[in-house]
C-alpha cells in the first residue's frame, strides 16, 4: 500500500536522492510565498504569489489538507503577446499542472490550481513513465540485443522511480476507496518490477541471460501497470471536487510553482498542502 504520510526509510531516501540529483529533478525550497521577478525578465512580470480562493488571509505557501483550489497570481506589464505559463511540479519533478497563455499590455493574472486538474496529470505521468519503462525493459530482454542491456536497465529504473513519485503524490488526494485500491495494486506491481530490475542491475555482465530474463519479468509487471493506469485515467477524469494531494512538510516534499516567460523559468515558489500530522525526518536522522 502506498504510504500517505511522508516517512522515509534510509535506503529508499538515499537512492531516491542520488537518482534525483543524477536526473536533475531535485528542487530546493523558495524563500517565501511571493517572488519579485522585476529583474529577471524584460516583459515586466512581477509579484508571483499563492493565495486561497477569494484571497482571504493574503499570500501564503502552506494550505490545509482538503484544499481543492489555490490561486497563483502575477502582475504583468509592457507585454506584447508574451507567452507566460504557470507550471506546478511535484516530488521528482513530475509536472502535475500547466496553464499557458499569451498576454499583452498590463494587468494581474489569476490562475486557479486545482486537485481536479492535478490528479489527471499525475495519472497521465504514471501512464507515460510506465509505458516508456516497459519499452526499455523489452529492449533489455531482447535476446537479439547483445549490447546496451545495462543502459536499458538503468532507464527502466529511472522510469519506475517516476512512476513511484507520481503515485505517492496522487494517493494524497481524496480518491474513492475503489480507485485507491487500484492505485495500490499498481504500486505493488511497480515495487515488484523495481526489485527485479535491481537484481538485474546488480548481476555481473557475464550473466547476461539472467539479466535479460529478469528484464522480461519486469516488462510483464509493467504491462499490468500500464493496463491499470489506463483504467484510472478514465475513472479519475470523471471524479469531481478532488483535493490537491497532500505533501509532507520537508524541504523536498512540497510542490514547486514555476512561472515561465517565453519558455524560461523566471521564478519559482513552493507550495505545501500539509497539516500538523505531517512527518519529516532529516536525512541525518534516518535509520536511527
């Protein structure tokens, strides 16, 4: 079962951190719930901020579990069909929300981030990463391929990690019990595939046939992951009023909200959806 509280065991946390840094998907906490962008882009896009619907209480970076919508706002001026996007990334750099438009003149834009938009994006990310991982597992298992097996296995590992990141985030939403059960089934198969690939990666190169056998078994599990993900894409698209998935309260647990101007990241701020029951263990305390 996917854990909904963000308590990490040491081997998993360290392996995730290592691969995340390798893939360039780790992120760092922004200093505040607002960001002044005036010196970062010539279009004059400033004052990125997060607030509740209606703006009560002013800008903030932390919202209560169960929150369905958050408003991201920014001010723009001296723009002429300038392409500006608000992008939200969850743990592992998974894009779970994107809103893009072209702006001209001056004004204040307000973009609503919602759980009902993020959940379909997350299950879509699971589906895409699982499909790519299965293709690479099939390539690794192909008896006709005598070179590149290890590299394909590492690519499968990266894909499985993305599936895990997205699934761990998605389970933090208020999904119906039957949907959550299917998501747990998916994650169990992901874990089985992960163990098979870890065994294959750990074998010496001379045991190529065994590496390929394990890759084939992992490909079978990933095929089932893809089937479940396909089911959940249809189911989740029909669910209304989903909450933004909860996060932990640690520096790597929150969402990153990025403001892009003509494709370049102009600024970012962090977003947490967490209560007092969120648990965060610094890496130095893990395993004690």
